[in-house]
């Protein structure tokens, strides 16, 4: 191939010439027109490489006074204890027990979720979505009427059961699909036989039903809910590693199954037996819808699927809150915890309302049905404050006056309507680049709505599972914001970062190359690090990338993948995308694990990523993304960027990496280019083998 190019460079049959000023021609020439041309003149001396500039070590700030650091922590803790004592003397003793369950569950959830592998954050959100379907417990407790509901509260209750069933079946099924994509690097999989966990689920359910119905042991209710909750906690814990992740999904199913069986058993003797037929229709009908949706969704559709399921949970929480108010309004005056239940109903309606419309907007933005740009209404912060103040005012009148069915429903309806508006406005005012954070925030909201329902119904399972989901979403939000060097307040109320001053001018021109140039770089390399971005997901280019990687690895090229925490549209989406194409997870690394390896890499291949590889985050203190941790692809010997165009990313910030001397740009559709690269790499290796033979 090289010899052919050399001969063609000298000319054709009609136009032939030799350029003796060309170093390659001159050093290849032995004789010319009978004259001996060997040896060639020595090459001009190359200038010595300049030593690398070492950045001056920034002067570190003086460490804080350890006394005042400790004193501030002690002051915060003391203040919290005083507030806790105030709560203890102002509420009924029975509610203190619920508060204890809630607090401990939140702490447990924090510890369990923090141990989840970053690569499994997408399955984590999916399984918490499924577990949040435990809102079905509240709906089931309020059902009745026989073969069909006969009261408004019963209609609302069975509706929530239907919606929760969609969430449960769809959430667990899509989680299973995602986890099945992850493969071991050696191609072997140890059978897990997780279907055997149906045995303890059925055994416990049988023991509980027998003790409850035949023995009359009502204390078994709390114990059974606790058992179901523990399985849900174990479910999240199972996602700490790929090896135990499928087990975690199965344990979550066991937990929800036990919760549903416990609730159905409690209904025995309290409702018309035909009510069970009504419930069965709702559960199996909703489950069929959820399974159908989860089976059809593509990997690129996972973010919007999660957002869609969030909206279902939010609406179900609203519906259960209204049903509980209608059902119990006459009991609030006489119940020692009546006011606490009223507070929980109000909070459940408002939080559920924000979750519902916020998730719908997120779904439409991610699905392309709604513009991804941030909505910029005049005085948008004032609008949010005004809406919040209106909700607080309604809460005051709602709690001040004695409970009344008509007046209370009007107040709840207006507050819920405002929360619907706030959910839409807050989410629509956030740009597409912040969608990973929005998804995690909504995930947290759905958990806290479940907690409110737990206080409302005095149900420990809802308290435990809601705390688990709420803390899960909160931790993921913290991780996302840390990865973007942003605060949650700036995300929710401020949109994308803004420039702090004049930004550094970008020097140089982008070097655009063709496929053959990229192929030569890749097959000549010893180590290649691939950085995928959302552009790869949109182009569905993971399969040709997998083929290309397999061919490079077969010819002893070391290949690794580098994943940024906010790559894609939700945490861990790119990990799932690569797993779908059977790329071994043992060559996929998080940013903190691989960022130091770029300097030793021959090629950094960026596919569909932009803001996450932007060196302006480190070099330009006035950049809108200044301080955001990024993947240092520019440190590789050669950086090759596959991108549709030189346009900016979601953050709207120019990327100086594209104009660096060691960067080559291959423009065009990611899938087509990756397919062509894979084919040309295969052809190049095939030609080399033929030459050897």
C-alpha cells in the first residue's frame, strides 16, 4: 500500500517527475540518469524538544482552625438535638415511632446507595423506580366497593393501584434487561438461578397469611412490612457490583410481593370479597402495560422511560392523598394524629404534583417532543417564589380551620394545581445539559412523596422504602452536581453556568482528517482510550464500536473506555449502552480511575462527547464550565474526535481541544464513521496478513 502511494506520488504514465528536494524521494534514490546518488546528504539537525512546562503549584489556602471547625460541627449537632427534642414534646408518642423509622431508614439508605457502583447508576434509578411502586400499598388500603368502586375515594384508590402496577412491572423488567447486558471480560457467566428466591417469598407469605388469618396475630402485619422493606434495602445493596446486581433486582421483586400480600391480607374481612377481583384486574392490567413499555424501549430511551415512570409515581401519590382525605376527613378531629395526617396529605399532594408535571416535562424534553432549551420567562425567580408563597398560605388556612370535606378539597386542589405549575415551570426552565441532575432530583422527590404517604397511612413499609428512594435520588444528585462542579441551587434556579468575565481566545485551526488517517493512527497505536458521549447513543453507534474494539484487541492493541459521570442524559447511561453491545465491563472505567492514563495513551478517541472533554474547564477561569472535572483527552499523543460538526455542546461553550495541534477531527455521523472505521481496520489487518504470506 505504501509503495503504491509512493509510485503514484512520482506521477502517472504521462506525467512523471522526481523532486530531489523531497526528503523521502532523495533518500530513496540510488542512481539517476546513470549518476550515483548514494549516499544521500545528511538530514538537517532537528531542534531539540523544549522541556514541558510545569504548572506552578498554586498556593494552598491556610487550613481552617481545627477548634472552630469542630465547634461548628458541635453547634450544628446541638441545634439538631434541640429541634428533635422540640418535635418529641409537641407530637403524639405514636408519631415519634414513625419518625424513628423514617430517620433510621434515611441513614441506612444513604449508606447503601453510596456503595452502588457508578456503572450501575442507571439500573439503580430503574430499580428504585420499580420499588417506588410500593405506593400501591396506600391505594390497596383504600379500595372497596366490590367488583367496581362505588365511592370517589375508591375510584381514586383503584386508579393509583393501576398506575403503581405499571411502575412495578415496567421498572423491574427494564432493570433486568439492562443488567443482562453486562458481561464479564472473559465471556463467562456463572449461573445465578435467582428464580429460586421465589421460595422464601412464598414461604414467608404462607406463614404470614396463616398466622394472621387463622391465629389472629395482628402484630405480624408490622413484621411482614418490615420483611418486605428489608428485601427492598437488600435490593439496592445488591447493585454495589455487577456480579450481585441481578440478585438485587430479584430481591426487590420479593420485597414488593411481600408488601402487596401483606396489604391484601389486611383487607380480608373489611371489604367485599369481589373487591379482590377489582384489584386483580387493576394489578394485572397495569402490569401488562408496564411490561409492554419496558420491553419495547431502546437503550437511548431509558432516560425518558425513567422520567415517565417518575410521573406515574407522582400522580399516584397525589391520587392516594386525595383518596385518604375524602375517606378520613371526619376522623381527623377525633384522632390524636389527625393533624399529622393532614400535613402528610398536603405534602403528598404537593410533592407528588411537582414530581408529576416535572417528570412529564423531562420526558418530553428527552424524547424530543419539547424544546430542550431552558425556558426564560421574565421574573422567573419571582414566579417561583410567588407560587411557593401561595402554597404556604394555602397550607396555613388548610391547617388553621377545622377539617371540612368541601373546603379542604378546594384548598388541596388549588395547592396541587400550583404544584403542577411549579413542576412544569421549574423543569422547563432547566436546559437539556442539566437533565441528568433533573432526573435524579425527580427520583428523590418521588421518594419523599412516598414518605408523606407513609406518615399519612402510618405504614412503616412506605416510610422505609420512601426514605430509601429519597436518599438514593439525593445522593445521585450530589454526585452529579459534584461531577459538574455545580450546586443543586444553581441547577434548579440558575440553569447553566454563566461566564465570569472575558473568555480566553481560541488559537489555531481545526485539523479535519479522513477515515484512512484515523485508521493508520489506530492500528499503529499500542494503547487507545475511547471516550463515548451522548452523540454515540443518539447515533446508535455502539455496535460498530464494539466490532472495532474487538479487532484492535485481537491484534494486541490495548483498549479502554473512559466514562464521565454526566455523560449521557442520566447517570450510568453510557455504561448500559456499551454493555448492550457486549463490550466487557472490565475495560470500562470511571473518570477518576482512568484520567491519569491519558498521558501514556497513543490515541484518545472521542466519540460524540464535547463538554466532558473541554479543557477550558481547567485552563479558563472565566469559562462557564470552569472547575468542572473533565476527561483530559488532550494529554494523549494524538486526540481524534468523531463529531457531526464543530458546533458547541449543550453547555454552549467552544472547545479549545478541537484546535490543538495534536487533535484531528473526523466529522460526520458517528455510526457511519464507526462502521467505516471497523471495516477499514479489518481490511488493513487482512492486507498485512496477506503480505506476510
